[in-house]
């Protein structure tokens, strides 16, 4: 399972710690300069992406097929003498479909008869990568931020940066029918990637099946008090490449941490509702989705 590489003195991202939901997938925190972050997305460092047709390729830096190989790179502000340039927390990114077990969709340029059956649970990632599939309609992920030092860090804001956007390619869409998250108490945010200036908007979430109220930044994290952020990034008609930046401070330090797909932007394409399919195990075939 692909994970982001650790560079320099960066610490590998941990699992969810005391939040009650573990997972083997994780990213890494990598030090980088604010200038590199401001200049745009990092160069691709692995992962696969759908082979585009002449009229469907995004204009620049398409993301890989699934948001599993996720990284977070730290861009610290100018620290005082003797202070560390490493972010005082880790970011664990789970590409689980935490909202609904039957609402995870992938788009790919293949006919139903050539697509293998959907896998179970964590095997979804490998299935999507092997087929060069792209999250369709929504890209849902769960960020767990946990402190790594004795003092707390304050999370001030989560920024959305769109690298490129164009009309969606209109590929067929296939539902997995599995993969919701655990009983956490997250802060939930919706991102409308079709907005001219997308932002992470706080929305009510769920704790298991119970709805929770919406909360907004700032949040405080420490080694014993992590913060979970549910992100739901959606598009109705575009093929969007994008990434996040998390603004933070701790004592005399401040900075931003970029959250992306192993050095590449995330990618989300619109769900083609007229060509969507679900897998019928009785018939061992993909059938048109009527939901």
C-alpha cells in the first residue's frame, strides 16, 4: 500500500491514536518552503492517473486514481532563533467513504462488461488504482491531526486551492457499495469545487448514525487530544484538481501544512448519473443504477 515518503527530519504520520478508529493507511509530514507551496503543486512523485482522451485530459497536474498515497508538507513561518521548523503535529488522511456505505463512486473510461466486481473494504484502493479510476461526484476523506510535542498547537483555518478545472469527461460511474467510517466525533466540512473560490464550509456531521452540530476553526490539538476533520469535496460538472492547506501556530511558530495526494493534487470528477452502474452479485454483472 503506497504511503508518502518521509523527507529530512519529518515524522511519519501515525494512525488515529485515541480516537477509536485505526487504519494502516497514512501520509507523512515533509518540510518545504513557503515559496514552494505558494508556487503551486509539487512535481508528481508516483501513483497512477487515468489515461486521458484528447478531449478529456485536465489542463495540468491530474491527480492519481485514489486519494490513498496522501502527504502533508509543512511550510513554517519565520521562526525565532532556536525554534523548530517542523510542524508540531501529524496529519493522518483516510480516504474512507465516511458518509454512506453505498455512496462511493468511481469514474473510469471502461464499459460495464470489462470492469471487475467491486472489492470489499480496504481493497477498494487497489481496485481503483489498477483500473485508473477517479473519485466521482464526491471525494470524501478524514483528516486526523494529532500533536507530537508537549504543548498544544492551534489549527486556524483550512484553505482549498484549485489547480485546474474543466468540463468532466463523462466516463461511466461505478458504485462500490461499501466503506463507511467509524464512530468518531469529527468536525465536518463541505467543499463545493464548482465555486469560483471554493472554501471549506462547516456543516453538521455524524457520530455513528447520530447527527452532530457544526463547528468551525480554530481547534486545539495535542498528543492526547487529536482533532478529526471530515472533508467532502464535490463537483456537479467538472474535472477538478485541488489540494488543501492547514494554517497553524504553536508558541512562537506558525505555518501552513499542505495536504495532497503524495505530492500531486487530489482529483474529483463529476458523477455521470446517466451512465452509472451497481454490481448485482446474483447476476455477476454491473446493472444500470436506478437510485
